[in-house]
């Protein structure tokens, strides 16, 4: 378990819901990954990332999926690709990523609290 944080520390992390609108293979990645574009609605627009989720998802399964992502990390260079967000997931029994997704329709860009 991690050490406790103050509420204001949690408030610094901006987690939003978005819809995956494009997924491409990322053969240049060191570990198997996809290039993923997520639409966060009119206010935030589309952001992109690299995601090591190839073990549990196909491109077709990801298209249109609602996901939760941290949107206020600074951009990070991953090989020849600039990642702007971190899509959130949990490890399954094999340690592979299972994405966190709302179980009901949520307006794009909705903030987790």
C-alpha cells in the first residue's frame, strides 16, 4: 500500500473519460503496443498515446471504447512517437493491462472525482 496523500494531491491528477477513435500498430515500440487516439470532446479535443494493451485487445475491440486517462502529464517521447496522455488500466491474472472503462455512457471529457 502507498503512503497516504492529501486531498489536494489527488485533485492535481486530471482523469477524464474519452472515446478511442483511432488505433494503429506500433511496430517501432520496444514492447508490443498500439498507437491510440482518444477523443475527449469539444473542450479538450483528441489526444494520442502509446498503450501496451495488445495482449488483451484487438484494434477492432478498442475502436469506440470509452476509457479513462490522465490528461495532465507532460508529453512524453516514446521512440519516434509523442504520447500526450496515460490510459488507465489494471493488471489481469497474467499481469496484462485491462482498461478502466465506465459502465454507462458518460459525456466525453467528463472528469473523475
